[in-house]
């Protein structure tokens, strides 16, 4: 009898040992597969920050890892940028953002001179098709002197760029490569020719925004227009168009142009800067600002 009890006890101990081994094994496997991973506090903080970042769609940092989601993923594998990260500003803080479209041109050098004299940084949305040797020098100068370069398409021809999403991307990539090669800077912001709300791009605009957003690009419209590229402007009309509107905003985004036909803009610029400065504004580049986009 005593013998049987001893055997039974030994069997029980053995069974318990086997069971314990099995349990340990499966726990190891689970950890190996990544379902049970422990993080220290620092790692958890970094993870939380990354998650928060991904929750803000406009500023998502794009590194190309989301390529699979897009039908345009195979196109232009180098056209990915780190999205701009606007600085946090108080709403009442007065900052003016001077922007110049359609350059560089023979006028751009004068504008850069004025900005340098005034110690101001601005934003240039440039074209590729009109680039001259002088334009290339001015583009490099923009980068060197701390201005922000944005893309305004290569051709600015609405029949080309707005024919389809593919044709927009093709044109966009052309000037993107041009800027990157000349300056070493990857432009991460852009402005639609005629702004984001125009009849040429209405059909495909959302898709362009989505695809370029996926690649890290942010677009900016404006809220004050100098109207220096419409009709027959005068230096006075340019000044007046800005004067009547910019104080409506604590952070105005002012549309001007530096194409070859905008000598008057360059001429009146020092006075425009003086006016804005005297009413308590400082100046900055657009990539530091929350996106300014037309609401419609
Ligand atoms: Zn334009």
C-alpha cells in the first residue's frame, strides 16, 4: 500500500514538472513573437510621442513607409520630404509672411537685396521653366540667405499641370529635382498656380493634395493679395492692396510676385516692409506657420 502511494506521489510530481516546462515554453514563444514586450518609461514616452505625431495628419512625417497605400507609389521614389513643423504661436502674435510667386527672374535680385538690408526672411514659390543662369544664382542665394523655397510647379501651364494627377506630379517632380540639385535643399511646401481653389484643378485638387501630403508636402494659399500680377498695377495700387487688408490678420500671408514683369513690386517693397513693421509685426518664413489654405 505504502509503495503505491509513493509511486502515485512521484507520478504527480513528474506531471507537475512537465506542466511547468510546457508553460514556460509557451511564454518564451509568446515573447519571441513580440506579443509580450516590456518597455521602460523612456521608450514608452518616445512611443507616445510618435503616436501623437501620427495623429496630426497635416504634419505627419513622411519617410516613404506608407507607399503601399497609393496608386502613385511607384512614381518618383525620391520625391519624399520631411513635412514642415510649424512653430507654436500665440494667436495674437503679429507675424507677417511675405511670399513671392513666379520667380526667379531679373527682379528677384533686387527683392533679395531689400530683404537683406531689412534683415527679413521671406518665402519664394519658384518655377522651373523660366530658370536662367541668373535665376539659378538667385535660387542658391535664397537658400544661402535663409529664405524658404517652395514649389510653384515647373511650367505654370494649366493645360499641362492640371490635365491629370500624373501630369501634375511629373511637372512637380521636375522642379523639385531642379531645386534640390541646385541648392541641396528639399522644398517641402508648395503653392498651386492660381491658388488651391481654381476651376482648372477643381476635379483633381483633392487627389493631388492627398498624394503630395503622403509624401510630406504641405500647400499654402494666402490671405492678402498685392494684386501685382493682375491688370496694370502701379506701385501705389500694390502698396494700397496690402495696406487695406493685412491688419485684418495677426499672421497675414501676403501674395506678391517676382516674375520679370514685377519690377514695381521690387520697387515698392521697402515701403511695404516699413509700413508692416511700424504696426508691430515681425517677419518669418511660411514653413514656420500653420498652413494658410482657402476654406471652401
Ligand atoms: Zn503663379
